[in-house]
C-alpha cells in the first residue's frame, strides 16, 4: 500500500484527486491511484449542482471517476461496502446502494440507480436513467438499454442485454429467501415510480 495517506479516516493514494468542498465521505474507504471524485458533471446542458455522498468501507481502484450531480437529484450517492475495479465511470446523479461490485471499465450513464448486492461484469454499459435490481448479475460487455427492466435476482447479458435466468449463486451466497426477493421487487417498483 505504498504512497497511501490516511485522511479523514480513509486511505487515499497521493495521486487521487478529491473535490473535498463537494464530497462527504465516511470512514475506511480506500481511494486508489489516479481516482477522481468530484469532477464536474458530464452533461452537455446541466451544470454541476450538489454533493457526492460516500458511505463506509468502499474500495475505488485506479482511474475510477465519480462525477458531481446536477439539479436532477443534487446528489451522487455511494453507500457502504462497495467494490469498484479499475477505470469505472460513475456519472452524475447516480445512486449505488450497498455491497455492489462494478468490474473493470464499467460505465454508468447519468442518473443510474443500482440496488444492493448487484454485480456488473467487465465493460458493462448502463444507459442513463436505468435501475439495476438487487442481487442482479450483468454479464461482461453487456449493454443495458433504455427500456429494459432489470428485475431483482436475475442474470442479464448480451448486446443488448436480455434476461437469462435467476442468479441462483448470488442469491444463495447472500442468503436471499423468496420473501426477501419479493420485498426487493416491491422496492424496485417504488424506485421506478419515483424516477419516472
């Protein structure tokens, strides 16, 4: 862990750039080499407006970018215990819940919502304004398009992505019962209604 500095209860590589004025960060996060947190929103018309809020125990590997929000939400939010591999892009106004894994070079368009326990494969691309249901797996190199419903507990892959089957390994690993999955489906529908 050479060239990491302890700052505000987090390990931050000396090459990382963090816009502390607009970032609220919890504890025990690891911010890797050349990570940028708090650059301006990547939007052709809307200006940056708001803060990035990051919880605890997240890992941001090298070259990951997290962008400021716009007036859409005024918050880009990252929960707890998430693991982001190298070169991940998290655009403006995204919300990522807890225990999410984003593999190398995943790109989230603006205003994407990722529910807890989901895993996105290498180079998966998610269309802006999409919702990824809890405990989903998105296959590597997959494109999640605008109108696709990514329901909790399933595997999706392809260009464009299509629902294949239940994420049995992920559900078992996380001890997800049918009752929990039913509740996550209800939550998914509520989030979808809020974001319309």
